[in-house]
C-alpha cells in the first residue's frame, strides 16, 4: 500500500472503532435502562412519580445523542470540519512562531 492508502485505511479503521464504541454504548444503555425502568415501575413508592423510573434514561440519553452526533460527524458545533479548521489554524500559528525565531 502507498502512504496515502495507509492513511485512508487508518482513518477508516479509526472511524469503525468510533462506530463500534457508539453501538456498544447504545446496547449498554438499552439493557441497563430497560432493567431499571421495569424494576422501578413495578415498585413505585408513594410520593414518587413515574419520572423516577425514567430520570436516568433521560439524562443518559442526552449524552448518548451527543455521542452519536459526534460518531457520525453531524455535530453542528464541534464537527469534523471544525476540528480540521482548528488543527490547520494551530499548525499555521506554530509555523509563524517558528519563522519569527529563525
């Protein structure tokens, strides 16, 4: 393989690992929250609302959504384009610093 092909392969491999990590997170989310929701809805104490059963799933779900957005590069604020622009900006800044000291 050429260097360019190796780079593309490594990038693809990295993306596959991100996707695998997201799906693992999703499966754990479903299993844990299904168990908690079933257990809590069967034993709701007096004074508790149904919210107590879904509270963990709700907040964890927010985190899961952000994990999915980042994994599939649809993050509107800190997406892949932002990362690439920031890296280029930092590299250019470093080059300019090096030129000043030469």
